[in-house]
C-alpha cells in the first residue's frame, strides 16, 4: 500500500475526482426466486483437533508476498506432536485474512494448501507482474490517471490468472482448510470490503463463481495507478431480509464503529442505493488485513463463530499471528534540516503517517476483540449441559476453561543493524531482484520462529 513512488503521489495531488476509466464487473447474479442466507461456515470440513491458527498478511506489494511466504515456510518446518496427529503445523492453519500484496500468497495457499510452497517462488516471486502494467511517466498515463486509473482492462488479474490462479473461483478457494478472507476497500462507504458470503448475499450475487484473481487485483489496486475493480449489485432481485446481525448493528447507535459502517454498506448494497461498488487497495482502510477476522467476530451471533461448535468445544490452544511487511521510518534528509518535507516527500510522509496511525489502532482493536472472544468462548463452553458437551465431542475429563490464546506480530522491527536497514530499504512494487526476495523470505521464516507468541504457542503443545 505505502511507497507508491513519485509518479503516483504526483498524480494523487492533482486528481480532481473525474471518471472515465473503468473495469467491467465480473460478478453475476444469483439464480432462483429468492436468496437464502448461506451458512458462513459452509464448504469447510469439521476440524477434528484442539488447535486454532489464524494468520493475517499485510500489504506491501512483492515485499509483503515474499515475507508472508517465508512465514508459511516456518509453519511447514514446525512439527505437530504425535498425540494430536503429527504432521506439520502448516496443515493446521484454519484462517488467513490478507490485504494487497499479502492477498496473493494467501489466495494461492488457500487453493493449493501446502503444495504452494513448492512453486510460489518460481511462479510469482521471481516473476515480473509489472510487465503487464503501464508504469511509465508520460502525458498519456497522466491523462488516464486523472480519468480514473492508469491500468484497467484486467491487466493485473489477467497476469495473475496466467501465472498463478488458472481461472480459479471462490468455489475452489472455499473448499476445506484454510478459510481465506481477501480484503479490499469500498471507497464510497469508506469501509473494508471482505470477499465473503455476507457481502455477496447482500449484492444478490454468486460468490462461488467470482474469479479469485479479480478479488486479489481489487485488494491490490492502488488508486490512480489502477482503475477500481467494480462489483455490480443485483440487490433488487432478492426478497429475503438481510441477516439479523446486520439489522441489529444498524439499529444500535452504540455498535462498534467498524461493524456499524460495514452493516451500513451491506444495507446499501441490498436496498438499491448503490448500483456499483468501487473497490481499491484494501490497505486504504486496513493495511494489516485484520478486517476479515475482526468483522467476522463482531458480527457473530454465537460465541463460537466463525468456528463450528464442534471445533469450539475441542479447541485448547489458539494462535493469532499478524505478518506485517510494513517498513519503519525512512532516512529522510528533511528531519535534519529546517526545510521540508515538500512535494512527493510531503505526500508520502502524510500518507505513511495516516496508514501507520490507523493500523496501530486496528491492531489494538483486534487484540481486544480476540481477548473478548476467549472470555466468551470459555463462558459458552462452561454453560453447556453435559449431554450437549458429549454430542459436540467433548471427551471424559474435558476442562471447559482449558483454553489459551496467543496473539503476536511478526515484522521488520524484530531485526536490527544492517539486516533491518536492508529490509526497510525494500521498495513497495511488484518486481524485486532475487537477492531481496531471498532476504525477505528468510526474514519472514525467522521472524515467525523468534516470535514470543509463536514460541509460546508451540511450547504449549
């Protein structure tokens, strides 16, 4: 998300809001006389173990993709104790929520599972997605940028399909473990757009047939450099009411602001006041990619959601790990002199300040949501009648309070000296030299291994 380069920042300072460049909507309406609310947990098998692992991949272009790839390697190299089935920890990952550059490895992992480790470096990290994009500074591109976006016509999504996704849709992405949320930004409602059943039900649109590459492109669409990805609403074709949790958030003036904004957006998708939803880079509202899980919890009707009750009864240990490829402050000359910042540096500094402030707040809010969830889960488990506990799979000697959550963050701040400087110097773009790819991958792997939350979780097994 951050570090678009001088070209994008100069254009952003001149944009007056005119439109003209666009992408044609790829979503289709649901068929049938009415829309039924689909179980948000449908499509995934019941997980028969006592672990829960949820990852979040931040934005940051190729830098974020390589750092997240290294994090997955660490999970692959961590064995699971034989008493709970053995194997590698990567096979126990339940949820991945991702944004922008992090959405690419997240989606690929969701589709290929552990097998993605074998070819992601060759198929993506060492490739040049920018070859499909217009990145030159020219009067023609300036005009296109001012008209809505330099790159349109499915350039990025087309490249991603050719090299990674091969036409895969959300029907394949939602099959089995892990469950993946891809996050974009709805720029009218100024809220996250999570590619999931709740939003598509409100749009009266078929999520299963939507191309994964288009969702990833929406999550990565930097304003002006890209035209927005457009989703069409067919809400007027649906007669069933929105879920009660959406209606409840609208009615409650004290509802969580993130949930209330999301509910208002969902209502607009359905009531016809929005014909087209314009989506840009998810980092505009959440560069940590935490929105998918945070909204899922805030909107949950039951203490165990988004898990199934069978897993919520069995679970003993949970890990929530943010993999953050965001950079620290750059070595700018203007901090040592009276003048500056100015021009592109001024826009970049203001943008980074806004992003960093918002993501720190989102992480703090996420920690609170997860801590509250742990208390709610324990309360729900301990209130279950004996017969219901047995039906859900609780074994003899089961302890309803034996539940511990580990929450942590993996980032460049874990490193120091020349290594930290080298990591922070990596630009945000979709093409990096192999030595920087390897630097980021190794850092992602080591960052997970030395994370106190990860080490505590593994030790507790």
